[in-house]
């Protein structure tokens, strides 16, 4: 018996040694990567999701040899893009909203504005995001579910009924059909008597991330990049206060990437868009000031603050050194933040209020220009009015009670945060170099997708093993399932939308519609800017689905190879 015990003890020690060796090998292997190693809950070390090992104590010795900070509002903008930041003007408080019909979405927009929201953020349903009309067979069951259905100029008119477009800033989360939604908004503004040069807002217009993270694309990359740069050119001429793109790392993070990957892949996409515009013949200082960015906010406050600071500094260097931009506005990374949807839990959903508050705090301390805070119930459904109001009140508490808005870049000089900022910048730059070596984001789609998939697997393993704790999911679990009242979209909303669309199609001049669509196909076959032809087609009552289909007749539809 004693012999057996000694043998068992010897085997256990060998297993422990092998296990430790395996952990060290995994850590060494991941040292040049950007995700945390899987070391299990018993390992005393601590890592961020980007694989940065966190020391128990940071001192002056951990500061970078040279702090590349500058002053707020000055190159390289590490400390923020404005001299006084929130002391002179708070961030724009947006609440992402839209569901069912244009009429119901209009009611939600008015509600949010009445509660103190300072900007609108428009959510579109899945068919609209894919350039499909609500009566398309592929849209069945999805109309109005994840956002508002916008098929026609009538829908856009209803969505903004009674909302003066010269007094609000509107962000539109739309990509492949971005030109159509922007032009419908411009047409409605024209009807209100608001000149295009007074319209303010953002169109997401970032389809590269759709190929990588979401799948809501229509055309292959080359014509997609043409449409993107056409928007740059059109807005420069006609809607000068409009942000022509919101280059998005948010969806990479939702798919499972780490903070370093979010910075690297977002900036790699931005590099691709800038290069495409320059290749088109546009001057960098003409379009770069209207580029905007969209980041995710997660729970690790210190890493998130460092992430935003590093991204700002990196972009300033990229624009000056790589693209020769001269205007200070071309060097500024202006960004919107949305709190992390993937971090929300269906279990104990009210815990999400705390998560959202932490994420919003990190975004504000990191210098965001606008912020959306998620509803606590969004792991279950679209937010109810109650959840949306709590989310907005969270922003207002951050603005007026937390002290985060009282001084610029409040974490500057922290041994910990400055070390993190430098480490994120170094790792993200190394990853950008890998993307560059593959020919840039458009050619590196498979590589980027693979890296994100590896990171997502790492998240899952760390949760599964208990290395990372998610309160209410793998620790502090309760037996009773708590389900709050949730928003339910009435199935009748889809039937009513299809009926409105049918009446719209029957009331128009069909020959004019066909002529406008053929004119659009002719422009698509050439090299002219597509937006004037799209605008005329929409004004003459072509639908979104018809316009997108006409371009697909020429460009084809994208089919992924991986």
C-alpha cells in the first residue's frame, strides 16, 4: 500500500511538472500573439485578454523610457483630441435604437430625446442591412426584429417625423447599403428645408469588418471599396459635416478578439480605406478629417483606457508618417464607444447594469467622443424603455457624479496605465506589420478571421476552466432563473410593413423606376461616382432592395472562400 502511494505520488509530481511545462510552453508560444494563455485557475499569474501579464505592483521602473504623450489636443493626441475635453463639452450620449416599424422607432427616438439623449443611433433590421426589401422571401421572419425596416423614402420620412435634422446628430449602423440610407436621410432633410451642409452624423460604411466578423455584405471587396470611397467624395462635396465612415473594431471584439487585436485590425482596416481613397485620387487632408472609429468597451477598465490612448497615438503616427497628412484634424482618431454586448449575461441580468457602468467609465476616462450604453436586458431581447432609460441615466451619472469628466485624461502618469498603453501599442503594431506583409486587410481576411477565432476559443476555455470568472455564469450562480419583462416585437409589424411596401410600389410610375435602375446599372459599369445615380433612383421611388439589386447585377454578390 505504501509502495502504491509512493508511486502515485511520484506520478502526480511528474504530472504537475509536465503540466507546468505545458503551461510555460503555451505561454512562450503565445508571447508573440495577442491573446491570454490558458493556464487554469490555480496559476497565480494574471493576464489581460491580450496576453499582457499583470504585475502585482507597478513602479516608476515600469514606465516607458520616453512617454510619448504631448498635451491634450496636440499631436500625438495620446491624452485626447481636445484641449479641455469634457470640461468644455460632454461626449454625445447616443442610445442605439430601432425596431419594428419606422413609426414605432420614431416614438423611441422621441422618447430618448425627451429623457436627455443628445444624439440618435439608428439600428436597422437584418433585411435592410443586407439590402433586401421587406417583401423579399429571404426577409421572412426578420422584418423589424433587430432594428427598423427601411425600404423606401416614405419609411425614412416617418422615422424622422417631427425630429429636426438640423438639430440632432444621427449615427446609422449600416454598411453594405450605407450609400442608400445616407441619401434617404439627405432627401428627408431636403424635404424639411435643411440644407445638406447642415446635416450632422455618421454612417458606419465599414464593410471590411462584415467580411471578417458579421457577414452582412452584398458585393465583393473591390466594388465595395469603390462605394466606400464614393461616399468619401460625395460627402466632401455635398455633406461636409458628415462622418463618412465609422471604422469598427466593435464587431471584432463581439466575435471574440482581444483588446490588442481590436486595435490592430481596426487600424489595418482604416489603412486600407485611406489607401483606397488615395488610389482613387482623393487628397488625404480632404477626406481624413471625416473618418471616425467605433470601439467596444469591456470590463477591464485599465486595459480599456490604455487601449483607447494607444489607438489614438498609433493613428496619429500612421497618418503623419505613412500617409503624409498635414492637417491636425487628419491625425485625430475620433471614436464612438458602445459597451460590450458580448459581456452581458442572461443569468442575473441586473448585474449587467454594473458591467455597463464600468465599461462606460473606461470609455469616458479613455476620451470617447460619443457613447452608447447597453440595456441590462439585451442578452435576452431588444431593450425595453425601462432598460434604455437606465442605460441613459448611467451615462448622465458618469457625466455629472463620477468626477470622470472633471479633468482631462485622468489616468495619465499611472505607472500601470502608461505601461499598458505602451505594451498595447507595441503588440498592435507588430500585428499590423503581419497584416501588411500579407498585402493589407483586403487580402488578409482569412488570417484576421483565424486570429479572432483563436482568441474567441481562448475566451471560452478560460471561462470553462474557471481561469476567468463571470459572475452569475461560472461563479456565484443562482438556481432560480430571473427573467425580466422583455420587449417583444409584434409579428403583425412584419405583415403591416409588407403591406405598406406593396402600396408604395403600386402607387409609383413604373417606367420611371425602371429607367432610373437602368441608369444606375450604366454608372456601375463605368467609373463615375455612384451616389448621384443612387440618389435620383431613391428620390423617384425606387426601393432600397431594387437599388442594391441593380448594383449586384453589375458587381455580383460576394461568396466567401473560407
